[in-house]
C-alpha cells in the first residue's frame, strides 16, 4: 500500500528529522521505535492497522519484535553497533535473524527484517549469511533531507509495498533480478532447501534430468557440480516466477491461491480449470520446492509476483524475465540468446506467406517468440479473410 506523496510537504522531512533527533540524542529504543512507526504511517508505507508493536515472532515465543509492518520485522536499537560507522554488532544481527528463522519455522512465512537505530538500516532475511551494509542491503539516513531516499529504500527493498507495478524490463530487473535483496533472499532460501533435500531420490532425479537436457542442448559443460547446483537453483527460481506470472496474466489470484493451496502454484489445477489450457502450468523438475517444505517461500514469492500488472505485460516478458535473472556472461557461456520480437515478426511475415494453410514448428522455442508471432500472423490473416468473405 502506498500513497501519492507531495514531496514539498514538510511533514515527511519532519518525520525523518524526528527519527534522527532521537538517534542523535541517544534516546530510549521505544522513542526511536515510535518515530519509525510514525514515518511509516505519514508516508503511507503502511496503515496503522498494518503495524504491530511488540509482536512475538512465533506463537510460543516469549520475546517480541519491536515493530512488524506488513511482512517485515523491524528491530530497533539505540545503536546497532558498538563502533562508529555502519558496523552492526553481530549479537544484534543474530537477534533479528533468530526472530526471522523462528517465524519461518512455525509457518508464518518468509519475512524480511530490518535492524536499525534510526540512522543505520540493515536488511536481513531467513537464511541470510554474511552481513552486507552496501546498498541496497543497507541504508544510511544522515540528514532529514534524505527522507525520500529512505522512503524509496523501504518501499522498494524492504517492505515491497507497491501495487500494479508495470511489468517492463526496468521494473522486472529492479524487483525480481539479482540486484534486488528479495531475489537474494529467495535464492538463499532455495539454496538452503536444496542443501537439505538434495539427497531425496525425487529431487536427485529432477536434478539429473535437468542436467541431461542441458548437456543435450549444449554439449559438454565445463562446470563443477556446485556451479551446476547453483544454476539449477536459479533456473528453479526463474521457472517459479514465470509460472506465477503466466497464471496472474490470466487473472488467477496468486495471493489467494498461495494461502489456500500453495502446491497448485506449481501444478496448475486452478489454471487449467479457469482457462481450459493444459501443459502450460504443470509439475516438472523445477517443482521440487513443493516436495521439500518450500510452501513459505512459494507464498512469499507469490505475494511479490502478484504486485505486478502481468495482464498488460509486453509479449516478450518470458525473455525479459530470463535475461533479468541469468547474467549476460552466463547466457553467453550457455549459448542462450533471445530473438527480438521485431526480428521474429519480420521473419514470420516473410517466411509464412500462406498462414491459413501452413503449419509452423519451432522445436527449440525458448520463450516462444516465433510461435507467438506466428499465432498473431495467423489471426490477422483469419480476420482479413473474414472481412473479404
């Protein structure tokens, strides 16, 4: 949930100034917590009913998180570190990590966490490893005039509170690509799930089938098993996102489905019932997270994917998603390139000169660019024939 901001309204700067004032005067944690809560409410990042103070991270916990806003835990300290600069105390980081892992272990979802003293803001998530304070994993509020930067960091990297995000290349890269902290969070969680379940026979079979197909397509691959495992994990992430995006583009409510039956995000029963289309969303060798306790991850990812406007996505969205997730150097190594839509359109127009009588086959269709253009070409010809008749 976000609101339109009048950046000239002084109340936003004043809200940030209140946070900094309480930090600089070394006020109690409760005072800083109040100022942070007021900033979230003033800027519209979260409504009052979406913010809970002193919230236990799990049903049986005797501890409490200072603030819970939407799906994000915010733990407040007078000082997050004992030294000058952005140097978080490992004990404070561990406290927040414990909250996040405790919440996840009791089925409350894969949350994001923030450790802050008002000036320094650190992003964490379950299974996060090393502490990274560089952007976008950390933010420094060193002046009240930087309130808008704090707002954007919270909106885009921590709370992810935007809705109806245009599904264009820039936004897909920003919110779903490797530069996004939530991407790294999801990859870390997937990696941990895979480490725990890699010896399951069904997971081993899926991993082996994937590698066999990769080798059949590319020949011998100069990668060690660990590198291939990491690529398998990233291909899994990509498959999950594309599958959810396809369902959302046909009007499937991902949030509702994720809460009721997260397995069906991968199996596609509701999609088939709603569209009559089969063989598009189905269990395959990237569906292994459903078998190894990955429902919390599926729910978190579904909520994030659902924030995009997939019904108005560009035709080459599958290629955009792939290029956003797999870096250019790796695509070159794998020999994977995507034909631009304009070039596919020109080739189909020239080669398919009798679309109502010809059949088109693309046996290695990738994201389906040529097939999609062939279908458009066929429909246009059918409409023209109908007008002539």
